[in-house]
């Protein structure tokens, strides 16, 4: 009975976590545009506004009275980098020099995008830049350097800003950092068991309210890395619903992908139930 029960539990776990692994709560994302087709949804409205910058595209999305998901799609076509936006169906914006999509949110909001991979239950997203707000409770950031990344550039924002670069080591593949607004229990906004972050704690920490992280190469030029940062459940993110795509190509692609995934999970779940029933009947 153990194999059937294990399969049943694994499928149930996958069913409940497949949507959560896509979630990312942040102030800003910068996503590289290459030959991988990427979809990203971001929640705006009801007090949240966005600024989006991409190839041939610049758009401010003002805060409205109703929260709404905005869906974007990116792809490289030959020498051009291209972007589609669901609110402008049938249009594709391209140029040959802007190879990223940048989305800035005020205040912090929820993003939904496919992770590059998962390690030990953590979802890693392939990003050029990640910005997020400090909270009273700690936020855990995991960094896996990209192929060309030699260090992590950390910018602390408050009344001013302070930028520090931490070099990776050859002996370590993953790094963990914890961020928290300075309070009576925390004297520095960042702590880490895998990086020496003491240089970040030398200046006044009280005014720091947000953080930007980027992977950089030997010349200090930003290069993609893998980041894992969840949503702070204490801030009420669990109440935010999953994005509902519209009728354009971006929305249909997401909808079809989710339908196929759910269908596969349902079939596997049925098989596991019948297997479990068969195993139980042997003992009756």
C-alpha cells in the first residue's frame, strides 16, 4: 500500500503547490528577453500602479479602483527583441537593442511567472533585477548565480542609497540572505549565513525600506541570475487570486498550458486512487 499512498500524496501536493511556485511578490522585476518564450502577469489597480519599459514599449498603468492582472509576453525573433501586451491585442513591439522587460510597481505587488527550476522546494526565477520592500518580518532571498555572474550587487534604498557588491565563491552554488526592516530585534537589514554582508551594515539602517539585487559579471555589468523570493503571508498575499488571462494570444497560451497541466494531474490522481483502492482490497 505504501507506493500507491506515496503517489497519491505526491499528486495532491503538486496540485496544491503548482500555482504557488509561480508567485513572486516584489516592487520591480527585470526579465531578460531571449529565444525562450516567457509569460509574466502582474497585479495592478486598487492602489497599485505600474511602469513598464521594454523594446519599443513604454507605458504607465495607473492605479484604478479594481485590481486587475496585466499579462505580457516576450520572445527574441532573429536580431530583434519583442514584447506583447494583452491590453493591445494584435500588436507586437520590437527593436534590436532593448533586450529586457522592466516592470516597476508602487507599492509592492504580486507577479506570476514560470520558474526556471525548483531546488529543495524553492522556485527560482531567471531575472536580471529583483526589487522588493522590507517588512517587519524577515524575508528570505535565495540566489543562484547565472552562467556569467561573478557577484551579487545589493542596493539598499531609503533616504538615499548604498550599493555593495559581494563576490561569489567557487565552492558554493547557492546563497541565502534574509532581509528585515530595522527594529528592536534587528540592527541590520540583511543577514546571511553564506555571504559576508557586514559591509552592508556600516551605514545608518533606519531609513532603508527597499532592496534591489542584481547578478553582475567581472566588469560589474548586470547579467541574469536565478532568484527565489516568496510572498510574505503576514501581508495578506494569500488572499490574492490567480491571474485570469484574457482572449489574446498571451492569455490563451497561459490558459491552454494550465488546462493541460490540470488534465494530466487529474488523470494521474485517478490512477493513484484506483491503485490505492486495489492495494487496500488485498487486505480486506
